[in-house]
C-alpha cells in the first residue's frame, strides 16, 4: 500500500516521469491522498465506467482488468508514476455527481473489505471529485492525468 499518493496534471509523460524522485510538488495541479493502492484504484474506476455497477467487483475480476501503464516503474524505493487511461480521464470528466458518489461507495466497500481498520482516513468521494476536476482540465487542455506514489 502506498503511503503518499498524488494525482496530478502534466503536459506529457516525460514531464510526469521527471517527478519521480521528489513528487509533483506545488508546480502541478494535484489531489493528494494517503494509504491506497493507486493502480488498483485506477483500474477499479475504469472498470466502473466500462461496466457500471454499484457492487464492488470480485477481486479476480479486478485483477483481470487492464491496469494503468507505468510512466516510471517502481525501483527499490517503491516510487512509481502511472498514466491514467484516456478513456478513464474522459469518463471522469463526464461523470455526474451521482456516478461519483456511487463509485466512491463501491470503492469504500472494497477497501473496507481488504484493509479493515487500516483503511485510509481520506474522504474517497472528495478524492474522486478532485480527480474528476483534474480530468476535465486535462481533456480541455490536452494535458495528461497521472498518479505519483510512494
């Protein structure tokens, strides 16, 4: 589980990869959270918009889903940068408040089952709403949407 996660905007993969050592910092529009697995979250969000369901997917189904691509793969320090899929970025941009609320509920249920009392204290709906705002900006500007984690 990643301790620190930042979803952020960058103009391209090269710029996003350059954040690897120190994180995106204040130079990038971002949404920060803690104690989630960003790759499984991104896959789950993508799955939700492709196969809409209020129920959390079985683990086997989630593991079989297309996971986000690394911009920089993790090394011994566990830092990794992912690019969010374009279709997910578009889906988040077009998501209604009700869809984000349903997805947050589903995501919360899965995390609670997996992590129990060790689940993040972050407001998952607020994270999704923040990432959706970043996605809308990315679609309008041509920037990419990324996740940095440690």
